[in-house]
């Protein structure tokens, strides 16, 4: 096409846009959404911050800012590679909160009001979900 534009059918033949193939935009939406939630409902996140991490409010706000930065980097094609790697690193960095959530099941520190067995199951299910999230972020980084 004139001016370097590619028609939608031609794009479909080649597998769509790079953003669609890598999942850059959906990952950006997840990170931006989670970052906003850290400021809208911080108490939900504060409950799972490991006690050794210090002031849970500061940790939650800092991780919220980090998620917003990741999301913003992922939105822009030029900075998506850095955003993907930073997102993967952030997922690794917040993993201790998911472990803490599991360790606190059935104790006075349990984050949410539900039967301990159910809470333990939910907390345990969250741990392996980090793996595909980290893989998604690294895939975006490599393909950007």
C-alpha cells in the first residue's frame, strides 16, 4: 500500500501485529490495572506483604508505581523490551508476597476472611500462576 501502510488482510496473513503476537498490549493492560488497584484498594495488598519487608503501605505503593511504570513501558513499542524484562523482574520480586500469603493461611495474619482450608488452596494456586506470567513478560521482551 502507499505510504508503507499495510491492509488488515495482509496483516492477518502475516500473523497480525507484533503487539498481538507477543501479547504486549494485554500485558500492559494487566500491569496498569494492577498498578491502579494498588492505589485504589491498598489494604488488600498490604495484608500479604511479608512482615520482613517493612512498612506494608510503602511497599504496596512502591510496587504499584513499579507496575504502572512496567505497563507504561509495555504500551510503547520502543520501550516494550525494557518493559517486558522489568515486568518479569517485578513478578519475581513480588513472589515472596504470594509465599507469605500461603504461610499465613489459618493464622491470625491470614489476609482474607474465609475458611483456612479454602484460603490455603487459593494461596497455593497463586504460586504456580507466577510462572506463566513471568514467561509472558519474557516473551514480550524477546519479541519486542
